[in-house]
């Protein structure tokens, strides 16, 4: 029996069937990809396709013997749905599509996804990018949350959902896009250096102290 993450699968509740969730960066998908997903689901008699909270499209209810052929037919990268790594970046439409957008959250999200998706870290790591203070990408409960503001980016850290939810905390605001990317590099660098295995960023910051963590990651940030 395959385990979660093995060959890109997620074991289902019945302990017999599997779901696969191809990587769809920031949830942006073409009509051709949608057709391919539907065709593959029908070919292998999948009972459902599920839009996930991470903006992926999971094909649900697959037999173990079909998994390899499903991936071959899809020809798509596997989404990092499990494991101690950076999960799919969640981004709202931002200035690309939304009239409320203040910053290019979708463009930034796609760049972050390309750079970090699947990167192994001490624990799972979620990034959200919202183009305005409405925070439609749930940035208040992400390990790193970006919020578009009139003068640039607000950066939040340390949030998570789950059985012990934690709200993220602001560590910088009014950053340019370049400054924001540099800061995220520093956050991940310090997280890799100081966190214990299985420890989320928020728990690490709680142990370190918010002000000390800010000092570590904001040092020498280009002005």
C-alpha cells in the first residue's frame, strides 16, 4: 500500500483508494489543462474531482494500480500536498483581475511558487499573498503572509491553522517588491537554521521572541 506523499498520492478515508493533486501554481489553469484533468479522471473512473483549499484540483478515488498511469497521462508536476516542505503558494487575483487589488499578488505568488514550492524545511510551510487588506489568500494564518498596501507590501509571519491556530504577526510594512523578496529569503534562511524538525515558524518565533526574530531577518535589508 502506498503511503501519503509516495508517488504523489494522498491515501483516502477508505484506506483503499488514493487522490492525486497535480501542481497548479497559484490556481491559474488553462482550459486545456482542465480538459486533461477531466479526461484522465473519466479514463480511470474517478468518482470526483475536488478543488482543494490550496487551489489545486485533486482527482479522488483512484486505484493503487492506476496511479503511475494517471501521472503519465497527466504529464504534470506533483503538488507538494504533504511532507515537510513549502506547500503550494496561495494568491488572490490582485491587480491582475480584481478591482480592489493594490499590489500584484498573483505575479508575486507565481514567482514565489516557482522559487520555493517543494523546498524541504523543518516543517510544512505555507505562503499566502493578498493584493489588499481584505486578505482573501488567508495571509493571517500563513507561515509567511504578504498583504498589498497602497505604499507596498506588509509582511506577516508565524501564522497557522490546525488544532492550535495562531495568527501571524506583522514584522515589516511599506516594502518594495524587491525588499519583500529579500526579506522572505532571510526568513526562510533563519527558519532552516534555527527550527527543530516538525516545528512551525510561529512556534520557533515564540521560542526566539518576535523582536529578536525581527532583528535577525531585518538586518541589512536594503533600503
